[in-house]
């Protein structure tokens, strides 16, 4: 079990997004955590700093910003749970590609920056903050479409490839992290199809039973992390805890 003990610190990167905001609230309700920290580029309008919660402005694409945020978290103590809830499938001027004809180097670069490089920088600055002598969990939200073995439909080149790159980064970081933090886990998690701005244009015919609210998705993610042992580090897991093939 992860996050054991009272007064632990939990950190959510991407606290301004739908899943990130829901994770922040769920962690705040969890009696195991004495303090929760949310990182995002913009402060959520309904979030206030108090004795139990801190917001820090940070951009995952700016290493100095993450370094400053990590130092502020370190001043609070050692985080036992860090979750990266950032990602981009589409945005101004770009969307998922349907064929090779639509590939664009700028779009590909942007998706790799957000979906792979950003979380790698978070891992660089936050994994060393976690305790070496007790259980901890670092997780980054990935996507099932990042599985090479599971790809039967094609398309979505940039999103698929950048999430596959993220999975490799998590796997590699987990190996290094285990050498100094044998009780810690470092994993990628697929949250399922969640009704957020990221996925809303592509929900299509998703069965209602498989379309989650951010609050439900946050609960799934936290339950998966609670159920993982150190032997599971470096893995890629679905919202229900099932391992996803690479």
C-alpha cells in the first residue's frame, strides 16, 4: 500500500485540468494526507491556499519553473504521492491526425513536448524528493492508444507516439528510481475515457458505462495506486488495475 502514515504530502501536476482538479479534491479528503499541493499554469478559480492546501504556479515545459516548484514542495516535506495529470490530444491549430498525409512537424513536436518531455522534466525534479525508507507512488497519466501492441485502428500518430514515448520514460525512470527508493513505485496509468475538454470532441459512441466523470476517474486512479506493490513499478496500468501491454 502507498501513502501510509498521517501527514503525508501529495502533489498533483496539472491541477487546473478536469482530472487534475478532481485528484486534488480526492486527495484532500483522504485522511492520510496532511497537505496537498496543486501545480498548474493558471490558478483554478475555486482553489484557495490554506493550512492543508497549496497552489504553485508552474509550467511542465519550463524546467526552471518546475525546479522552483520542487523546491517549494521540498520545503513542506517529502511527498509520498506525485501524480502528473497533464496531456494534450488537440489544441489551437492542431488535432489528432487521421493519416500520414496530415502529419505536421510542428504538431508532432508540440505533442511530444506536452505528453512526453513535460512529464520527464517533472520526474527529473520530483522523484528525488520522495522518501527512500517508506512507500511512495509517482504516476503519470498515459493512454491506452500509446500501447504499440494494442494498436489495431491506426491514426492519431502524434498522440500515440508521444504517449508511447511517455511510457518508455516512465519505465526507464522506474528502473533508476528503484535503485535508491526500493519501496517506491513509478507507473503510467490510463484513466479511461473521461468527459473532459481533452476527450470531449472524440467521445463518439463511448458506452455510458465506460465514460467517466473526472471525479470517478480520480477515484479509479487512486485505487489503482493503492493496490500496487513495489514489484509493480515501471508498469502501465488501466483504470481498473489491469496491466496494459506495451
